[in-house]
C-alpha cells in the first residue's frame, strides 16, 4: 500500500488507536488519521463518515476503502465533491485484497499522470 501515490491515512473509528493495534499487523508506519466529529447528524441515506471524509479531503481527489460504503455514498460524493473520488467497498469477510489494491492502482494511474 505504501507504494501507491498519495497520502495514506486512517479513516477509521479506531483513529489514533489504529496505529497501535492495526498498523503493526499490516506492517504500516504510524499514519495520520481523520479526526471524526463527535456530534454530527448523519446525512439521510449515506454513511455517517461520508460528509466528514469529503470535507477532510478538502477538494482533493481521494480513495476511500471501507466495508460499509454504498452507491448512495458514491452518488453523494460525486454531487458534493469537486474532484474525482473512488469509494471502494471492501468485503468485510475477506478484508483488503489484491483486487482492491489493483482497483486503487488502476484508478490512481490517470490521476498521477495528470499531476
């Protein structure tokens, strides 16, 4: 994952704890994390992380790998985010797979060439 271009951050409710518990299992360094708002009314029909993560991206292209994203999240991001975004659903029973990383690499390729 570290060979992919871009900034790798945790967009997990684990927040900083992901660096202590999850990162070592994935052989990842300490990463920045999205600091989720404590009290924000979720948007109807989309995941509660969708709007805060889109705000965090601050107009930058982004990739979001999650086991809870849906087409409703993709439509919301497309309508409310000025840059390209890939929202990739990860199978919660399989976890992150080579196919997921290949999809991210493929999505990043034209964006890297444009930069």
